[in-house]
C-alpha cells in the first residue's frame, strides 16, 4: 500500500505595536494609539510526501519521505525601530523507515525498530532576537528507536529505547526577550538518549493503574557559552565541555489511579514528578529548578440524555497537598570587573486550587 500527497500554504502576518498610554512627563505630542513599529512575516511553504507499506508474514515495513520547501521573508521594523528586512529559503528532506514485527504467541507482542530524520526551522522570534552575527539556522535531528509492546488481559506495557542526535539543535538559553518570550540559540552538536515506559494494570473491574515515565540523558557536546561583557563590550567566550541541555529533566514520571465505583462515575488521583532542570546550558547547580511533584484529584460523572450524546460534569482539586514549587524560570548572566554575575527569576505555581465544569458532546 502506498500514499502520495502534497500541499502548499502561505501565511502573512502583521506585527505591530501601539502606544496606548505613557507617562505624560515622558512624552509630548504623541497621540493615543500611536503606532510605534510595524513588521511583516510572509511564509510560503510547499510540502510533498509519500508513504509505502509492505507486509510479509509477521513483518511489516513502513517507509515515509517528505520534502518541504519554505520561503520566509521578514520586513518592516521591530520595537527597537531597527529594520528586520531579511529573507530565507530552506529545503528539507525528512525520511523515515520502520520495521514492525508481530510475535506468534498467545499473548500479543510487538517489536519495532525505526529510524528517521527531521528538520525544524527557527521561528520569527528566534531570528529577530538573535544577534546579527549569530543568526539561527535550522536544526536537524537523527532519531533511532527500538520499541516493545505486550498486551495481556489485565495489563499492557510499552517500552521504547531512543537515541536522538542533533546538528544545530535550537535550545533555550534561559533568557527572555523584551516581551517575556523565551530566547533560543543553536548548539553545534547535542543528543538525547533514554527509555520511555508506559504501562496499565487493571486487577479488578473498578480500578485501573496507569504509570508512565521517561528516563533520559540530555547533553550538549563541547558547549561554547557567550556571556555579555559589560566593561569592554562584546561577549566573553566560555568553553564548558559537555553540559546538560537547559530545561531538560532526566526523569519525568506520571502516575494515575482510576477508580470506577459505578458506571459513568470516575475518580482519578493523578501525580506527576519532574527531576532537576538547569536554567541555562552551563550546568551550574546554583541556578536550577529543584525537583518537584504534585497531585491532582478529579471526580467526574457522565450522563447520557436524549437531547445530547454526552453530558459530563467534573470537579477537580489541583495540587491537593499544597506543594510549593516552580516549574519555569529565567536567567541572565554577565561579566563586570572580571566577575561573572547572574540574575534569575522563578515562576512559583499555584498552591491548592479548584476547578469545575460541564462538558457537552453533541
């Protein structure tokens, strides 16, 4: 079996800022809603793809190939009143092959091995926020995965080993731009490797246990860090060797206990754990998000009235143990008088809070 397809789309975006209010002593003769800047972003994209599948006995081989052509043109000015006129033409070839094997056994078991290559272009913000000497380039990913699945009467398990090698990966620097958006930059070589596990177990009709986790190793190879030099201008170059990728926890675990005491009535106790994350790519333990976990309780009931297909009501208690934690942050580092300083800000999350609602499905 094979499939061939294509599409073309064009996106035109306007980016502008208006002065809706300013301290009267700071401005003179500026009318209300004065347009401070205006920029454009035109993205033309063509996508041609094909896939084929071949089955022989217990094997199935799937192949995919995608070609993307993107023409991206920026124009106008940004909020610093500087011109952003520039254009890019990118051509991407994204292949994927997957070999799937089904075991001939009483219990359903599958094994699959896949390799793929994917490309991702930088966003408008990545381009605008980057220094003129370090314009971002597209990243390329090479992904190798080995998966195993088993399905029993009361359980199922899905295990995947993966290795991802990146060329010019776009990673978070930990910094924010002037409107609070995260800034990204390219790193020459990096990788992510680990194991993903998802399992479910239903020992009795009214109880199901879902658990999933990702255990990974995320590193930049021979990372070079550039830090602003406030005294001499320019940047100080730091060769840091292999460092952790920012905002990339080594361990993420999710756990869900689902109770179904009666038909259409569910009680879910959901817990999530996230290990330590670094705020930038330097691997400095002084600036990281500490490990955290939280638990939510959700109660829901679904009706089946005649006038709609489903009518569901739910009530949810989030963070029932009132855990104090931060799930995001920013950092800015600089040198002055030959000493490196870092300013960081953390985003504390809500303590115990409540949510309820009604869901209608027609």
